[in-house]
């Protein structure tokens, strides 16, 4: 047993172990690469939520591994095969499939080590124990902020409601951002954004067809592939003037590329060129179009389309809020937004000293339930941040996390002041018909925010001594669940 100390030496040890694991995998698959490629592609294309489901002979084999690590592992194994220039796929029977699948499970440590290596660069370990078999024990990270935020990262990407709704209506925002986005996109990527949108819709349709075939299959998950020549012919129908071949090169997956942007894996099947499409890039959330756009805006922060896109993002979230509240069936009344000025209601003036706006304030939504008035602030104004959290492939740096918490605290404090103002100003409240026995401040967010996570709240209140505002900070589904719980409690009393 050996103890390795120092973050650089620990990083070197992790890399060494990772290379050993990859070499072990190469040795296991030698001479059977085409069969392993088949099982890998099947495994990748049937990732469901956080688990991997493989259906064989009517039975389902489930791996309880976080999807992020799982995809990281399978992707690394796929890259090993593709780097050897093997693209021929050989279909295997159910017994051999299970045998190969068992081997893949034995090499999932590759994903863990890749994740560990990435974490080492951000939240470094300073000591690990190793023996001849490799890393056997890692020193627990002493950083309590890291521990608290790990809990948040684990849940931040698990609320697909908003992102599904947002990504399903890109056409509307594309029209609103209009020529500016089109110009920025063409100048930056040298392809047409209209092509990208049409390709996205086409692949989404293909994915739906593929998954429908999978549902109808009674025994095994069918091998979903697209022949190259028919695909090119259909592809051209969805293009404008951009060279089809250039798009194929951009969309074709190569080792090191991102599945979200390059979801077509080139293969040879029955001696002919074909592609396997990663359907989960498009179903249930269409991440393809959004990833191309957000990557462009993330890499080019001075683009004119960035500000307009962010503005539409926030406004669209308010529409989402209204729609989901209406669908909930809750016994509530959505009173909409209210603008309240000091000229109209001088009694609010003392409260304005605690707010950034000195002429008055606007409440995004006022929601009435029985004798309770929820004073709501809708917050979804950072689409790049949301994209990071939903994909979960990006681990946030400490400075970025601290900055986000500060913003959460500001948002919660502001809606708390607004709520206290409405509660205290009786004449204004009567005139605006905002009477209630209880006033509850709520910050509704597009995804789970750091202070929406109990572990993070506990860390800041107990370890940092921060007095947290009374305001709730939660997503729409969480808000609906809370009101539903109140309604059920009231009905049983």
C-alpha cells in the first residue's frame, strides 16, 4: 500500500490508473471489436433517465449508475474502438449480448476515473491510497462547500419540465431573435441557422420513429440505424443553400466530439455505410438545436444575439409559469403581474429604500389560494447557466457557485421586501384587491437553484452564519407540489 500526496501527484496517479483501465478494455475486446461496437451502440441508445435499461427476451436489465458517469464510460469505450478505425457492426444473439454487456459493466470504472480526473482540476484531492490493483481509497474532500454543492449538482439536472417546454418551442424564439441570430450564426459557424433548425426537427422525427419501433418490439431492443444514401437524399430536402457535405462532417461523431452536437455515429452494417443516431439527444428533450446555439453564444460573449436571446428566455419563463399553473388543476387564481409606483401609492416609499428600484416595483405574478397570497418573482435569465446544469457535464467552479448563491440571496431578499410591503400597506392592498390572511414570498426558478437545495441552505446558515430570507426558492413543479400539499391538508381538516 502506498500513500500519494500532493494534488499534482494525485492527478498523475489518476491518469495512470485511467490509462491502465483503458488498456484492460482494449485487451478484453481484441478480435471482437465489431461485436462490442454493436452492444455499445445499443447501450448508448437505450439510456433512460439516470439508469441504463437493456431489454433482452422480454426481460429488463437495469444498471443503477448515474447517467452522467454511465455515458462517460460508454463514450470512452466507443472512442477506443473508433480510434482503431473499426466501424463495422456485427449483430450478436441474446446470450452473447448479455456476456458482452457484463464485460462493459466491469469497465464502468473508466467513467468514474474520467470524472475523478475532471474533479481533480477543480476540487483537488491531496492524498490517495494505491496498491498494485490501482487506487483503493481517496481522501475525503474536506471542503464542506464542495460536499454541499455536490448535493445540488446531483439534483440540478433532474428537473426536465422547463427545459422540455422551452426546447419544444424554438421556432417562436427563432422568429423573435430573427435576423440578428441568423447573421451571428452564419458569420461564426459559416452555416445557415435555418438548416440547423430543420435538421433538428428532422432528426427528432427520426428519433420518434425509432423509439416507436422499439416500443413495438416484444423481445429485444431493435438495432436502430439509418442507411447513408437514403439519409443524404432526405437530408437535402431540409437544407437551404449550405453544402450538405459540410453539415455531414459537422454532425458526424468522432472521438472527442460532443454527442449533443454530433449525434450521427458512422458505421458499416452488412457491408454498407450507415449511421446510428443518438435518439436521446432529441427525445424527450431536443438538446441538439439548443447546444449548437448556446455553444456559439458561450464561445462568443460579445455577439449581439446573446442579449436578445437571454431577454426572450426570461420572458418565455413567465409564459411557462402561467401555462403550468393553469394545467395543474389547483384551486388557485392567477392574478397576473402588478406594477406599483410610489407616485400612485406614496405609502410604499419606506420600502423602496431597501430595493434597487426607487420609483416603484413590479411583481411578476400574484397567485391566490384560499386566504393565502403568493407574491412571486420569476427568475430564468441565464440560459447558459441552465444549459450547464441540465447537461451536468460541467462541474461548477467554487467562484461561480458562490456568485450564484449571492444572486439567490439577493432575489430572495428582494421578493421578501416586496411581500412585506404589500402586507403592510393596507390601503394599496384594498385598492388592488390583494386581501389575504397570509402573504408568502416565492422565487420561482427555471431549474433547481443552489439555495433550493437543503444541503446548501444548511451549509450557509450553519457554517457561514448567513441569515437566510424567509422566501421560498423553487421550481414550478415544486411550487405546484407545495400548494397541492396545502390543499390536501386543508381538505382533511
